[in-house]
């Protein structure tokens, strides 16, 4: 029992020696980092929303165009090169959807990173409070 108390006291002394005077710097830098991540998250959310809107408009426009082409004679509407563009539009649609999905995943990943940073910041605050309590004893 006494050895555990000695180890505990030694660890507390080491922790106190390592963190002397650095707590204020850590708090301000943590806030700055969290704010930076919040602004990046907002930016990524807007980019993802815009990409999904573009995807939706592209799919609707492509659907309408294909219906028009299939219901009407394409000889008077499109040249041969334009017809090939319509044939490859399905591939483009898949690429646009994949890009939107990747951007949505980036928003999710940044959100998780921000959550973990906030948890770490709160735990650091709790650690500082525990150090103060242990010093006052």
C-alpha cells in the first residue's frame, strides 16, 4: 500500500513539473484549434450540400434530355458527336454521385475529428482540476 502511495506521489510530482505554466497556453491553443476545425466543418458542409444539389440537377436534366431524345427523332436534334456525349453521360452521372458521396464522407470524418478534439479539451480541463485538487491536499 505504501509503495502505491509513493508511486502516486511521484507521478503527481512529475505531472506537476511537466505542466507548470503550460496550462493557459494549452487552453488557448485548444480553443483556436477547435474553432479552426469548426470553420472547416462549416465549409465542408456547404461544399457537400452544393455538390448534392448539382448532382440532383444533373440527374434531373439528364433524365429529361434522355426522354426527349428517346421520344423524338434525334437526327434533327443532335449531331453525331453530341449523341456520343449523351451516351457517356451515364458515366458522368456516376462520377458526380461518387464525388458527392466522398464529400459527404469528408464532412462525417471532420465532424468526428471535431468531436474527439472537444472531448480531449474537456478531459484536459478535468485533468487540470484534478491536479489543483491534488496540490491543495
